[in-house]
C-alpha cells in the first residue's frame, strides 16, 4: 500500500492593511475573511499607528521617488486611524498574498487583475489598501519591524519540529 505523506512547507509573510482600508469596517472585514478563506494561518495580528519616522524608515528604499513624501505622510497620518499588521503563514505565503493584493497601481490592477484586493478596494496608488513583503528575506526584516518580539527563525524551527513529530 502506498502511503501518502501530506507535506506542507510553511512560509511567513508580513501583510498590512493600510489605514484607508482599516477605516472602512466592511472592507476590513472582507479582507480579514479573504485571509482566512485563502488558508493563511494568522500567526500574529495587531492594530497600530506609525510616527513619521517609522513610516520614513519602513519605506526608506523609496526615498527620493516622487511618491515618497505623500506615502510617508499618509501612512503616519493619525487622523486616518490605525493600520493592521499580520504575520501570515501558508505555503508560498509571500507570492500568494501578493497575488491576492494585485499590482501596486490601482488602475493597472483594475485592467489586469480586476478581482484583486487593490482593484476592488484601492482608492489611489498611495491608498492602495494593502502591503505585502516581496520576498522571504524582506518578510523577515519587515516582520521584525512590526513585531520586534517575534522570532521568525524560532517559529520556523518549531513548525519543523511539529512537522517531523507528525502533527
Ligand atoms: P508594493 O510592493 O506593491 O506595495 O509596491 P512598492 O514597494 O513599489 O511601493 C510601495 C508603496 O508605494 C506602494 O504600495 C504604493 O502605495 C506606493 N507607490 C508605489 N509606486 C507608486 C506610484 O507610482 N505612485 C504613487 N502615488 N504611489 C506609489
Ligand atoms: Mg514593496
């Protein structure tokens, strides 16, 4: 008899619902449900506000680009309300969350991925609803930025132990 072993290699990603989407209860709830429906494990979740220097530091790679100042300002504007950050786990978490988000620019998302989150709920290229890490390495760095108390390596090691123990 052949034994099928159901292997799962979990990957972590950072997903952020930006303040424009958190401000709308129905959109927030829809996005949360989408995460669950797509078999992500919610490892951690928190609502938080940024100070300007957090925003500048997180988006430092875009410093100097024409949209940098408005992005930094939007992400740290207290009046918009909090953003929501998740650590999500599943197979291919990074790529899968980015696929759900769709292209960065809302107009492009509407043409090329009309059912994506950004196409459906994005307002502008700045207020494009969500952020997602773009690689496993950036996920590690970005998770540390939002959840400094969380160790990616420790979580992955424990997950591997659980897997080896057959749980
Ligand atoms: P992402 O990884 O898809 O979020 O895209 P990037 O890392 O390239 O950019 C970070 C964020 O900067 C995006 O999510 C947008 O909010 C913003 N951004 C990127 N490109 C543009 C642009 O051309 N115009 C404006 N207004 N914002 C942009
Ligand atoms: Mg990016």
